[in-house]
């Protein structure tokens, strides 16, 4: 099946620094990518949806200046957590969808801000 | 009320038991996913359904569009099936997730 690669799988950063998470579709063109956040034992929460070449659409309550999403190509989207704070520590997951309704998920990135 | 409801929230069973996890949704959808999330967090897509039934190994997923209901079954359950199973409904360009069912299979 289709593969979505998310990198890094784990990252620890200092408070105030920025962290970039990459999401790549390896064998299909991802016209739409979704970014999610998950707190412990809670459901996935959609942060934003991005279509290739256009600005991301952010969900209510998600700061677009803090969570920068770039979807410059059909195989790569990035999420940058800017000026990270301990409360940004979470599990971030991307999913990618091509022309079918099926979405494929990355393995997730566990971010710890110290 | 959530648009996607899963039951049960938690399920513990003995190895070998037949497992059923249910998902009900209240909105029109184009497709429904069953996902498996392991303790490390990684997510695997098990099935995508828009009608009928699909089978893969010991896993079976069914969907009834009229009743807005889907089930995931695991036959001959095994401890390695222990994970969180998530129902996700596709609607327009969004995915609406259930809260997940935490399954624990005892050896």
C-alpha cells in the first residue's frame, strides 16, 4: 500500500526554539495533507488541512503563526512549530491523500519541549 | 454528542476471543476508515470502506450506510492485536475521528 514517511519520529527541543516536522508521500502524489495533534489518551485533533501549492486551512483555535505549514510539492508537507513551549509537547501526525478518498498516515512525531 | 461514536471505549479479552468494535456516525460521509494505533503512537490504516464488507487476514470490517454504522471484527484475537482502534469518517475534505477503543488481549 501507499507509504507516508514522517520525520523525525522523536524530537526534544529547548523552549523558544523552532522544530520542523516533515511528511512525505513516497509512492503517490498527495494533493491534500492533514496535520493532527494528539494528547495522551485522547483522540486525534485536526490542526490544519493543506492542498499543494495553496495556503493551509487551519482549524479554529490553532495559531497559524505558531504552527507553520508548507505544502510546496505533491510529495512533501512540513509543519514548523515556532518558538516552542512545553505546552506544545505532544504527538503530531500527518496524513496524506491523493485523488482517492483513502488517506495514509505517517508514523507520528513525539515532540518534547524542555 | 460527537459526530463519530465508538464503543466500547475499553475492551479486555482473552486470547482467541472474537472481538467486535462498533462505530456509529451521525453525518453523511464519503468513506470510513478503521485505523490501528500502537503504544508508540504510529498509525496503520486497516480498512477504508464505503459500502459492504472487507476482510484482511483475521480482520473484518463492515459498514451499513443506511444505519450509519460500521463494525470492526477480529477473529482468533492475539496479544499482538492489543492497540487502540480508531474509526475515522471522511466527510467533504475532513476526517472526523472517533475517540478510539483501547483493546487489550490477555495471553
